[in-house]
C-alpha cells in the first residue's frame, strides 16, 4: 500500500541554474549553441569601430579548473610590448550572493581562436577582456566580455552591476 502510494506521487524537480539580469541597454542575442546560456551585444562607445560582446557559458558541469580558464584567457590577449599577459592582467576572487567568483581583466591585442579549434585567430589591437568563473553546485559557469577598450570602459559600471545580479537557484 505504501509503495503504491509512493509510486503514484509525481514529483517534478527543476534543476538549479544561474540567473542574472542584464542592463536594459544591452541587446540580447539568440544563443548560438547549447553551451551559451546568455549572449548580449554592448553598444560601441563613440570612436570605437565595433560593439562589445558578453557571453555566459555553461558546459554541463565541466569546463576546466579556474586556473585552466585563467591560463586560456591569458593566451587570448597578447601584449604589444611582448610581455606575458599573466604579468599584467588583473585577477581577483570574491563572493557574490554566496557564489565564489574569480574575475579576470586584461588589455592588449585580442588573439583568441576565431572558432574553437581553428588555426585562424583574431587580431584586434586595443581590446579588453573581462571574464569570470562562477562556481556553483551544478558546475562552473563562465562569463566572457570582449570588445574595444573605450566600449568596455563605457560599460564597466553596468558589468559590475550585472555581476551583482548573479544567483544560483
């Protein structure tokens, strides 16, 4: 009797997910892969030729360690004077709404692969990347903001506000 009662109760469980609120001036884009949970265009600042892009990624609970991601990001920005980006980038960690967040910030020439695994690379001098690893019980989420220096500077306060909206529920 107890077993049949237990079997007749349907339980619906919704997995926890990272939530966030983007500033109204950021333009949402349709995500282009299942690994992207949010994608936004940040309009360019006066004098810049391009908009900035912010993408929130989730790789199903994988995606490498915090250090592995920092190392990859160091390699995506080259310094015009030949120094190593890891020697000039800023990294820090903080708690945001109970989540451990590691932050990355670097300026230089954006030289990431055009697509993952591609030998073709971007060559965009005067760029800045701000990125984050957000550790959750379901695995890490990643944020990557890339664009021209003035455009990223224009959106610095909004980016910080965006980070403060991160929640895992």
